[in-house]
C-alpha cells in the first residue's frame, strides 16, 4: 500500500493547494487522489473512509460546477459563512448520523475503529458540502476531522496518509485564513458597487 498511499497523498495535496487558491481545478485532482485512496482504505479495513472517498469522487463534479457557475447570475459562487444556529443544526445532525453509522458498523465485517472512523467520515462529508458551497467554516470542520484521521491512519500504519493529514491541517488553517481575506475583499468590492 506504500506506493499507492504516496500517490493518493500527492494528488490530494495538489487538490488542497488549488482549493486554498480558490481554483475549481482542485476537484479534478481530488477525483484522482480519492480514487486511489478508495482502494487503499478499503484494503486496510477502513470501510467508512473508503465510502467517503467514493463520495468525494461523486461530489467533485458538483463542486466544480458550483464553484464555476453557482452564483446568482451563473457567475462564480461567492464565499459566505454560517450563522450560529446553522452550526448548531449541523453539529446535531452530524452527531445523529455518526450514531447511526456506529450502530450499523456492528454488521460490517473487518472494520477498524468504527466509532472514530464513522464520526470523522460524517463530519468530513459535512465539511465537504460546506466547501462546495464556499462556506468559510468548512475549513474548521475539515481541520477537526483531519486531526482524528492522523490517529486513524497512524493506527493502521498508513504513514504517508498520516503525513498528508498533518499537511491538510496546516493547509486547512491557511485555507481558512485565505478565504477569510478573500471574503472581506468580495464584501468590499460588492459594497463599493
């Protein structure tokens, strides 16, 4: 799995670089990285993570479209954020979905770390949908889930993916700060019109 883990990591880093730069081409690299990671995760018993990678491949097409044409007049989708009420709803629904997956995991053969894998997967899915909708807070959800994957991948011996998650955490913080700056610039430009 070593070489495949490295390949998944490289394509995923390219994806992340372009996501931070607010460039929709990121989704094309994400498809390749997630495709490789699907096989690696499934082969090592991380079934929820494998399903997450298939999900990433599927929503990458939506993400590309939303970023390019998702605005009001089919223009680029602007960066916005969530209210406290929306965060509370997201966390509540995420917790409920995690509990359902944890319960269902007892019926899946050869699954490792079901509680942590299920919860991290749910919140990565949430963060991914928020990223597609260009919500500033998406980076926070993604970074928190990435911390748990440092442990998950470490326990399973997928060291290139541990390194990838550490880089994702650093880049995620950078992405949050960059998008926050871009959001302010977009707001200033909109207010000056």
